[in-house]
């Protein structure tokens, strides 16, 4: 019996991987993404569209570069102050950032028939009205 430790690291995924459906089963609907993932994607997309570096945007926003990177990758939840600073550094208002994130999120919203990805078309709120983005603190 050997007492040597293995050189291979054990990897534990942060999110469980979905197993493919068995033959004959219907595939499961995609899950809605986390808010931090959506906001991070929007921040990264806007930064890259402007051909700016993480360093440039982090300095303009007065956010550390590693923290901005973690925000973009959806690893950290940002406060409203940090989101506003990052948005301003990209030439956006906080409302612009949230609106872009809301557009992205509606791609994953289930339709009345339960299908995901219908971009919210024909969707209504429980009160019968859908007026767009609403935030509550």
C-alpha cells in the first residue's frame, strides 16, 4: 500500500452539471441565469465593444482590476454603488446598465407555455400588466 498522495487535484464544480436526458426523455428547460452572471456579461460586452482593457475601466471606476474581473465573470455580487461606478466608467448610466441586463434576462424568461427564450413576448405580470423593469430595495 502506497502512502504517496496523488498529483491530481479533485475538482468540485460550483454549479452541478446537468446530465443529458436519457433517450426518449424531453430535454429540460434552461434555467434562468443568476443576476450577477447577466450583469457581468453586460459589463464585459460593453467594455469589449469599446475596446477597453480591464485596467482602463477599473481605474476609471475606481474599482480594483481583480474585483472588476470577478464581477464580469459573475463571481461577485456588486453593490449599487459599484455597479453605478462601473457603468459610469463605460459611459452608461445605472439605468442603462440595468436595462441592458433586463433585455438579456428576458431571453431566459419562461413564456406562458413554459418555454424559455421567447424574449418575454406576450408575457404579463400577475396583475395583467407588464411595464418593464422594476427594482425594489
